[in-house]
């Protein structure tokens, strides 16, 4: 508009000159004013409408802010815009719009200016508003918002009303009380703290996690702001009630209904469900039925096409599949305050541990590959080993006090495979400050990559199962570890305690992150990275799902080459079934 302003100034100057002279005839005055009018109109036409130096601002930043209904602060997304656009500065060209990278994602929206056709404008996606909150430093929840689906009660709360049906062997009604923690434990033996201890069932994560989510500080009712979307479906409780004596139609019913409900929601269409996650307090194999034969185990939730897009957090994941992630089993300890955790950690540091190692469990005589029999024999024959047998009727293994007392009195706690790779006992032992001894990488190292250090030797000991089968002495192997090294490892275990436990779902820790916090942060990071990859047009075409356990252990720049755990996961899927050497 500068040219137009200069013409006005000139006009003012002419008028001043006329005032200083004899008045011209009326006709001359009219002619002069007319000429000035047409001169100004001519300049305006060529400078503004003709594409001169003054033009409408069609920058990507302004367009993006306008599209999302927020033109007051377009610079909030500058960092994101720079990251999203290809660097073509040497060519001085606007980059081509980024194309969608997945058939499940909606096509990007092209911003438009009414009455004009804009070229060189950057495409945008429905999740851009959520990403821009990351750059808003004044928002403590920027980039961390969670939207929770308001599911029909048949998918969660109605199951708790029928708590007696949730398990064929256990009355789950008492274990669903207190937000899923179960009844409080008394401390008559002095093993626990005075508060925060409950008789928690190992499969209760569904309700614990959902109730913890209600206390999450960055919940939002605006799904366009969400960094991730939580689906509060009690998948573990659902499958548990139908595992025995029910046909596959009954076992699959709720899963199919859930997926049908989700895909009709507008939130689903944003990323085809790739920003959704749910939690199940059971092992992944309960949701991976391979066939539709009635004799086959579990339901097929994790094999449903829509569910493959979601992230499912389970207490044991599959090393051959990429849509599930391992989270800790719940322990007996659910603190309400940071001090409860800190005091417990200090107490575990000061304990006098008389046993070199211990084991709590039962043999597996029907499993010829199980090493539990050999471990039990070594415990019985060792003067520095402690055994808590779990197959003798009213066993002390059902007593949290007896279990925790043994773990607290031992330096090392043996954690072989059970009916599956993992067991709750590993987390109970670490809560007691006892160094876990694993015999298969699938029991921890390839499972809980969000919650445990990649360098497993920092906090645990690994003894291959084949060594035990060859009758190596566990006592001798552990006895060779120096006292200084044992002290370091035990300190590392004790430092891990906060992120391995679930805080009381009716409260929230102030400065410490518990297992819930670690899992939610990891999900958000996963979704955020995926969204940024979509914007950049980046897609990992070389990803091999059957090697997914390797990707979790490697840095992004590393290739999935040979790994020390290869012999334990060397057999790929066969006819859709996952098999390993163990």
C-alpha cells in the first residue's frame, strides 16, 4: 500500500500550491481532481491487484493458523512448520505439499482463501492442532493431553457389577475394591509399611490403570488437542470370564462390538486408530487366538484389523508382533505420597540379607523344557538358598507377607519362566530390593523396554536356561559376583522401584513417576513421532514385524542386525503361530 500512500501525499502538495495562488477556474479545478483520482486508481490496480510489491500474505503460517481458527498467534507453530517442511532454501522454492503415508489416514486438508486460488500452500492434517500445543511453553499440558472415550458401560463398569463371573477360580469382587487395589493388608508381621499395601490381584491392571487415568492432570474433552486417545475397555476382565467353557462367538463378542463402536467415532478417523491405546492386565496370548476352532485358546482381539492399529498395553507382550507393549504386573504396594516411596526405598537399603538367593514357585512336571525342577532342587540342597514351595495346598505362596519377607532377606531372587515368559514375582522381588535372576530374555529384557534399562546387567543377572539344564551351580555363579558389584546392582534395583509400581489410583505422586506415568509418556512419544513422520512423508518400509523385539532394544539409527537374544527367538511364525526355542 506504500505506492498509494505516496500518491496521496503528492495530492496534498498540489492542493497547498493552489492555495498560495490566484484561484483557477472551477473547470480547471474539477479537471485536476479527476486526473488525480484516475492516477490513484491506476496505481492501486497495478500495485495491489496486479501482483506488485504489495500482496496478500499467503504464508503457510498464517494459512495454518487461519484454518484452525486461531490467527491470534500464528508463530506458535513456527518450530513445527520448520520441522514439517523440506529444506529447499538453496532453490528458493516452496516445497511441495506432503502427501499422506498410510491408507488408514485421512487425506490432508488444503486451506483456502475465499475468492482466491492459492498456490504453494502447505497441506495440513487434523492432528496439527494437537502437535502445536507442544510449542506452547505457557501450557504445562502442551503435547500431553489425553482424550478418554466415553464407552458404553457394558465395556467396563458393567463387568465390575458382575465381578463373580470375572474368573472361574477366583472371586474377583474383593479384588476390584479400592479402585482395583483390593483389600488393605495388615502389617502384623512388620513386613510392609503401615499404609499403601493391598492384596492386589496380578490381573487387576485394567481397572487400576483406568482409575489412575481419572487422576491424570492433562485430560481434555477436546479430542483435537489430544496427544493420544485412551480406550477404557476392560479387555483383560472381558476375556478372563470366557476363557473356559465358552464358544468363540461369546469370547469375541465384546471385542467385535468395541471395534464397531470405535470406528464410527470421529476421533478414529483422524489417524485410523493409530493414536488410540488400551490396557489389559493379562498376557498377550489371551488375545491372539490363531484359528476359529472352538478348542483354540482366547479371543482374537489383537488380530482384528482395526485393533492392529491401536497400541495395547499388556503385562506380557509378543516378541513377534508390534501392536502390544509390556507394562509391569501390579505389586502389593500402591503409595499415595512421594514420601511413602522414599521411606520404603531407604528401608530396603538398610536390610540385612542373609540368603544369597531364593525362589518362590511350583515345579512344572508336565513341561519337559521347564527348568523349575532343577532350580527347586538347587535351592533345597544349598545352605545359602531359600525356597518357598507353592504346590502344597494352603501354601505360603498365597501369603503376601511370607513372599515379601523371603525376598527382603535375599540378595538374589530367581525368576524362571512360568506358564508363560513372565511372572508377577519379578516385580514383587524388585520392590523388595532383591536383584532378579532371569533365565530367558522374554521374561523381562524384551518385554518391559519402557520401564527397565536396556543394559540388563545394571539391575539383574542372566543365566541361560541351557546352563541350568547342564546342572551348573547357581550358587557358585552368583557367589562369584563381588560385594561391591552386588551393592551397585541392588542400589539400581531400589532406584527403579517408583517406575515399577502403580500409585494409589485415588491420588497421584507429586514428583515421582510411577508405572502409569512411564507408560502414558511412552504412548504419547510414540504417537507424536508417528504424526511427525506423516507430516514429513517418512515411512519405514523396512520394518519387519517379526523382529519387533529388536527395534525396542535398539536406537533409531541402528539396524536390526545380529543380537545376543537371537537364539531365544530364532524361529519365526509358522502358520501364524509364534514359536521360540524355549
